[in-house]
C-alpha cells in the first residue's frame, strides 16, 4: 500500500474538524466536482457534516 501511514491519515482526517477555513475550502472544491458529476450536494454535505467531520481532538 502506498500513501501516508495510519497515524498520518488520522491526523489529516481530523484537520477539517479543527480548521473551519480548511473545511470550507475542501467543501467548495468537492461541491464543484459533485455538481459537475450531477451528484447530490445535499447528501454529500450531510455526510461531511455528520459522518466524517468529528470534533477536534484537542476540544474533546
């Protein structure tokens, strides 16, 4: 398997919950791709907000 190790992937996945500006920028880029592909933006936004983004580990 190539790519970051598990610790690095976990750190990267935590970042959107810790950095609101980063999360907003990622959403804009992803939203544009979803729209271009004709996919549901509402379902993706729900997934991002509820299922993916967790509270910042430093806040828990």
